[in-house]
């Protein structure tokens, strides 16, 4: 049973400063020192989870093994730490209120007036301590979404204030802010940071460590000034200068001794600085590629890179193991069709068709699959991407002209992709898909089994539709085979065209499981095939 220390990471001045990356980097450094660390994200919005959010709102929805639809920051946590997260690692205001209101309806509050303090804050505190209670973690890092001063974040900051009293030396607050550079006067400005800390103080929270995002190096004067005005020790003012890849942030934070400051403040032994050998070797490979390939990513949210965060990161990992720079070319699926596909995709060595929902852009995705199949270009279809490959094969090889997914066309006479049986009576949209990790058995001597080098795998799902097994015989006879199947339900999870160089579609999301230290085998095999092409 470990005695857990809690670290909170708050943000000030602006959003998008990278609290998730700072949290993940600190966690990485503590993990390298031998501690067990997990990270949790508290999201101040009222949705129960991001599963119902349009990717334009908050980017990709990340799915955990236990089927939680979560914030994309959890993807960073897993990619940095190489340990799985769960539902307990992501809590939203919606979930907090839902729990409190359900308790109220049951009569659990015994006639009391239910209020933000103490009822909502108690529920926040309970959720924060949930991970610590398992006894598995030396450190729980809790990232508080949003920016200090937002109305939505107030109950969370209040919870931190209360927990500081309750847990004393076991709690630390790191505040991440921005030190902007004014080009006109050539100066770095500390005032926004001062104001942001003042806001925290107004809410009763004194940060212990400040991490300052900056485009230019901060000199000692700037750091001392921040320390003096913000009431922290100068050693606790940590510079976080811009770097070319997020994967350099742990190295930078180690140089800045963020982890050392944390250990000192907790009164824990500091010991030797972490070496990060494997991590550095990954960065070395990533920065010095021996080859270069262009991969087309066909999707309808490509103008927003966060919508495909895990896919893009998986290509960074898969590129590094292959000592290759993977240039992902975003292709908008609504702007591609049978007439322009050859011109648009002429330079790429591999084509990925992205996951997605609904009709928009579907024909563009199908045109991209056709181009990959007819020109023997390595192809990876993910979730809806596999479904597009199935539709394309049915229409153009099996000559079932109206073949479609019933998601897009309910009345098709050839529903080659259809709603799963257990989805037929579901009415609500939130949390009702086929979610989380499922087993999959691989057929020998296929792209899949060669990539995974295993007979059984487990991958994460997020969908309602599936390959319609009534068509399997026809598909296999015509050359598209099921190479991965769920052993419990018989659902087809992977399909391939063995006659082609590397053509594979997967019903699950391999991108959720790719990490720096364990690049995903399918992405790695796809990139290898693209390089050979
Ligand atoms: N819309 C498809 C389904 O629900 C695919 C989902 C996805 O790509 N994640 O089955």
C-alpha cells in the first residue's frame, strides 16, 4: 500500500499552454526515478464525457481499456508513461453534478440544502482521492482543465484549497503560465503571471511551483521578479521554453529540475537525476531520420490536427522505429473524388482512411480506398476507414453497386456494414457504443499476425456498426479476408487483401495504444510497407 502524494497542475493567462504535456513530463521524470505515477484530468465542462462532443470542440475523444470516452490529454499520459489509464483518470463537471443530483434524488442528503460547497466540492475531492485510495500510486498528478479565473474552474480550485488543509504536506500545486514577449519593446512581460497568481491567491491557493511558458529564454532577473511578486522560491520558478517536439519536454523539465523541486518540497530523497536513455534514443531517431515518406490521412476533420491526435502521434512513434520521417498529408475527404484522387494522391506512399461518423465526406474516403487498392499503395483503414474499404470492395469488386453501411444509407439492399445486434435497441447517444478493449484472434501469415507477432491481441473500440458476416464468404472468395476475429462474438475486426502489398483495415483504434516506448506494431508495419513502396 503506497502513501500517495498529490500534485495539482493549474493553468493561468491563456489556455493551450500545455498543462497536459507538463503533467505528463513531470510524471515521466518521477516514473524514471522509480515511483509509480498516474495522471488525472478534471474537465470543467458540463458534458458527462467528451463522447458526445464534436471533434471541432475539444479534438479527439480518447478511449481507455475500460471503455471510458475521455479527454485527449489521457492519450498523452499513456504515450508518455506507457501505463493504461481508466475512467477514474478523467472526471467532468457533468459527472460530478450527475452523481450529486442522483444522490439527492435518492434522499442521501437527509433533507439538507445541496450546495456547491460542500456537496459539489466533496464529490470533487472524493474523485481526486479515488486513485490514491487504490494504494497503487506514489504520486497522483491532477490536471485541472481550463484557466484560473474561469467560472467553471472555481469549484475545482476550491477543492484544492480544502485538500491543502486536509492533507498538508502531501499536496503540491504547480501553476503553469505564460511570459509573453513584446516584440515592440523587446521585453518579456511578467505581469500576466503576477495577475494569474493573484487570482489563485484570491481563491485561497498559493502555488508552490511556477512553470513559465516562454518563446525566449528567461534570465535570472525575470525569474527573481516572478519569484518575489508571486511569493515562491526562485528555484521554484521553472522555465518551459518552446521546443520542436512535445517529446523533448521531459528532457527540458529534467534540465530545469522540475522533478527535483517536487521531491524537495515533499521532503522526499532527491537521488540521482533520471537518465531517460530509451526516451533519448527515441528522440535521436525521430530527429535523424534516414528516409522520408508521405502518408495521406483522409478525414473530414483534417483542418483540426487535434481531431486525429493519437493517429498523428502513432506516426511519430512508427516513424522513429523505422528511422523514417513520416510526413502526414491531411486530405479533406469532402474535397476528394474519383476525378481528382489520382492527382491529389500521386506522391504519397501510403494512405490512411480515418475514423468518423455520419455521411459527410464518405464518398471521398471510398474514392481514396479505391485508389489505394487499384494502385497497390499501402493502406490502413481505421474503424470507419475499414468500413469504407468494405463498401468499396463490395461495390467495385463484388459488383454490388448500392453496397453501403446502414449508418449512411438505411435502405441499401446490400448492407455490407450494419448496426451491431446489441446496438439495435439503444436510444441515447452518450456512452452507448461498443467501447473499450476486446480480444481479437489473428489468422496466421497475415499482415496482422506478422505485425503483432502474436495469435491473440486486445484493442480498443468505439463504434456501433460492423462488417456484416452474411457477406463474409463472398468477400473471402473474391480476395478480401478476415484476418482478425473476436473469439467471443465472431465479429470481424480486421480485413486484408493478401494479393496486395499491404492493405489492412481494422474495426478498432490501434492509435490509442501506441506509445513512445512501444510504437504500435500495425503503424510500424504500415510505415515499413510504405518505405518499401
Ligand atoms: N461511424 C462508424 C460506427 O459507428 C465508425 C466509428 C469510428 O470510426 N470510430 O461504426
